[in-house]
């Protein structure tokens, strides 16, 4: 049974204001926050749960645990997975999380990173991970920052920056 | 789709719009009308009227900052005068109310949208001390 993963997003802030609207727009009933630090941090979990409706199941799994259990999802679960970095996304996909498309939401600026939109800045490690996702795992990317509306980020073609 | 006018004191309207844009994307059919120092109430009313007229569609939700404040009062006057349009008016607008209003327009007509925005605004005022007390978690049998 292939789990029903409705969307997979990379967002440095995991679930926050924008994420809340993604969940609403997608109409999913399960959110998996695949992040090692959040899976062990009750404070982060509390804050993320606060922005999400109680009718949505929130799961805080480590990246490895996500890979271990994802195939056991119930057919009743429609799932939104969010992870923090392109490297974690690669670990998840390489570890067996079945997705074809990844939404690259927020990757923040930092030293040595090249800004490609107002939401996304890529460093060498991001590029390497995204390139491997694309070339080895056949993943396609979209860069919509928000679930609806014109945020100016949707038109960026990530592939241009991966060669 | 319901058109939305946000009005309030100072740069509250343009400010809250920039915040909404950051989390929800740039919304269509939303106009902010700032009431800045030195502007007359009459000029504000004209500006709200112009905003309502600039929005297509018959249904308009006006989100004002303070009940009884000039932006709210002028919006009320516009609602009274423009009887050809179906206008609802809320005060006490905050981010949760504004996001709800912008976001739920896809499915909701004016009356429902007004209720949803008001409810989201109230629900959105939260004391950090009360967060995380609800330990209940939605479970799926045979799931994860």
C-alpha cells in the first residue's frame, strides 16, 4: 500500500504561518514534521501544534523514523510531509519516502548561499542534495512559497541553478 | 469572490496587508485604505467608497481596526450609502481574521465569510501559558 502523500515541502521553519495555510489548502488529515531536533523538542512541537487545527494529526518524527514507518500509513491518512533542509529531503527520499515532486518553500539566506528568490537561497550542500534528488531519484520541484495567491516565487526555475 | 477592504488608523491597513501577503501570497480583490494623520474623516470616507467601487462584485467585506474609531465609522457610513452593494463590516481586525477572510473566500459567500473571519479573530488571541495543555492526539487505527 503506497501512502497517500499529498505534498512534500522543504521549509526551514517547518510549520509556521505559511505552513498552516498549506495544510488548510491541501485538506490533509496528517502532517509529518520530519526533523530530528523537533522530534525531541516539546516546545517546538507545542508551537507548531498551536497553528494547526485539532482535526489534523501532527506527527513529529526523526528523519530515520519517518523512513521506517511511512509505508505503514493507513489508507485513510492523507499526508503532508515537511522537512527542514534539502539534505533531509534527500535522506527521506533515499530512505524510501515515495514522492515525485517536492515543494521548495523556504531555504534561508546564509554565508556562501546564492539567493534565487526572496524565499530561497542555495548553498553548495543544498544544490548537491537537490541535484541528486532530481538526477538520481527523478524528483521535480516547484517553488511556490504560499499555498495560494501570487507570491512571486512560483515562477523561479530551480533547475537553472543546479548545474 | 467577495472583495475585501481593510481600513484602520495609520498604516494598519497597509501593514497588515504586507503581513498577509507574506504568509498567504498577494491576494486579489483586496484594498487597504490607510487613515493617516492630517487626513479628514470625509477624505477617508471617500477613499473607502472608492475602494469599494474599485472592487468588482456585489459582495464586500470591510475589515476595520477599532469599533467606534473613525475608519470603522466611515466604513459604516459607506455601507449605509452604497445600498446597491452587499456590504458587511467587522471591527477588531487582527492577522487571524484577515488571513481567514482572504483565504476562505474561495468557498464562502459574504455572510459565512464574515462569521468565519470574526471567529478566527477571536480564536486567534491566545495566551502562551495555555498552549500545549491539550495533549489529545488524533489517532489512526493501523496507521502512523
